[in-house]
C-alpha cells in the first residue's frame, strides 16, 4: 500500500491525530483506486498554514491566494496504472492542507474539521492518482463517487450532500 511521509505544522491542533487520519484515508482508497495500492508508492502530506499554502499556490499555480488543499502529482496516470509492484520506491506526489481555510470551510459546512480534512486528503490523493474533476462533468462525477465511497468506509457522510447515503 502507498506509504505517507507526514509533516504536521502549527496551527494544526494537537488534539487530533492527523497522521492517523491521513493513513485511514489511504486505506479507505486502497480497493476503490487500486492504482494507489502499490507498495512502491510514497506521498508526502503537509498539514500547514494558509500562509504557507498561499506561497505554494502563488509559486506553483500562479494563484495569489490560499486554498484548502494543493496536490502536486509526480507520476502520470498511465505510468501509475502500469507500474509493477516490484521495484524501487516512487514518489507519487505531495499534498498540502491549509489549516485556516480547512477550519473555515468545515465550520461553514457544519462538519467536524477532521471529517473535512479527511475528505480533502482523499480528494488530493485522487488528484495525485491522475483523477481530475475539472476535465468534464463525467470525470467530476466519477471522482466524487470515489470520494463518497471512501469516506463512507470511514463513517463520514457524503460531503457533496446531493448523492444520498
């Protein structure tokens, strides 16, 4: 299974085990996105501040604002799908979550921060695997369906609220 290198910075609160939460997201995706269930793969997850994500978003995406999660894939989807399970480790990519934006969005949605963060990790991991909701409405629906199924395995309600339970 995909292994994670996790870094948790201030201001993410210490009352939640964010590393366990990220690991649970990977496990929930294992059979839904089998391309991620490869022991050669590693990904980094950075829990950081809006300020740090703002800098990354400006530098790498030319967007001068923070966002909830950034995904930086390192492997093309075709390569990922064809990747054998034997061989040298491969970096799938990096994720960065912005605390203040995540906390504000969770409050606006009326959901616990840990549920929203889990959703964003699942969403980000699917982006690292080459899924993209911005290509077409069919691609968006397929990606959302995977997110909903993975979150349901963790006891987290449909974050889109329009697909039933």
